[in-house]
C-alpha cells in the first residue's frame, strides 16, 4: 500500500481525541520500550522524539528518564497541543520525520508505533536518523512486523508493508549495534466487526485505504470478518528495538 503523508496526517488528527482511550497496545509498548531503555541509560543531553502524537511515549520517558533538551516531532502540529500539557520547555518541529531538519544532533532518538509509516524504513534509519545521532547515540523505537493486522490483510487485501522481524534486524545491523530486539504477538478481541473498525479508526490506523467506505462495503467487510474470525480477534505484532550508532 502506498503511504500518503497527507492521508496519514488527516487520519491521526481525527483520532487524537479518542486515541489514549483506545491505544491499548501502543501504551503497552511505550512502557516496554522505556523498561528496556532504563536498563541501558536514564540520563541524556539532547533527545528527539519522532511521531509524538498525544504524548503516550513522552509521558513514559519523562516519568523515568531525564534530559537537558527535548525536541518533539509529528506530522501533525496538533501533537503540540498535547505535549504543551506535559512539558514546560521543549522544541516542536511539525512535519514528516523522513525529511526533518533539526540543526543539531542527538544522543537519543525515541519513537513509539510510528516507523511503520515511513515510506522507506531502510533509508530513514540508516541514513536520515543515523546522520542526526551523535557518536554512540541510541535509537530506541517500537514498530510492527509482518503479522500485524493479518486478519485485515486477509479480509481486505489491504495492508501496510510490515517487514519481517529478521529483516528489520538485518537492516539495523548495517549501521547499528543491536542492544535490544524483541517481537511478540498481542491479540485483541471485539464483540463485533463494527467495534473492531471503530477501534482502528480511533487509533488512527489507515490500513483500510484512503477512501471512505460505503455502507455496503462496511456490511460486506463485517460479514466476511465474522465468518473468517468468529471470535473477532485482531493481531498486533509489535517489535521493540534499542540500537546504538556504530
Ligand atoms: C500510532 S501514533 C503514535 C503516537 C505516539 N508516539 C504514542 O506513543 O502513542 C503515530 C503518530 O505518528 C505520526 N506520524 C505518522 N507518520 C509520520 C511521519 N512520517 N513523520 C512524523 N510523524 C508521523 C502520526 O501523526 C501519529 O501522531
């Protein structure tokens, strides 16, 4: 599926109000990422967060780590509205993280549940983010691997191009020392396919195409999903990486 940054931005902006209530997996992995980070280091000088959204990861980071300067980025400038409530002093840069210009380097770049939206993961981590890290700098992020939303892919044929865990590791190993790498599956169950669709909408997931579905298309999706997955389950497959610039 082609990633259109304008559509991704629009979908996330619409979801932000309901995001925190619905982002069960995103909250879980933000916590797990920081659990692993604090085993390595808790005090940083310059930190950059990419795809800060409503600040789930930002809160986790500041609850257990500290830094001298913090820069946040998101496709949507609305993220700043949420971060202003969390942070007294920080810089916010709106726009696509793949093209971000910061004017400084960082000893830590963090990101939760965002790198799957990169149009070119390899180029982003191995060139763009690599060039913004100081020597020995850390890149700590979560994203999702190939099984993510496998039920949606099977039912609709539509999916982001989630990479295999082994491929993500291989790409990162080119330029980074891997300090932590983890993958697991997390199944959510819903009472109906409509409830599942609402869950996806409220977490900003745009895996169902750019066009609004008609009533008939929604009905067909629900019937098909309930037939294939009577327990109305949805698989997330998060991955957690902490890597160090070589
Ligand atoms: C699933 S949300 C995660 C938000 C937050 N990191 C958290 O822990 O809940 C993904 C966020 O990434 C942002 N995003 C998606 N693609 C992006 C890109 N290319 N550059 C910057 N932000 C992006 C979206 O606007 C959204 O706020």
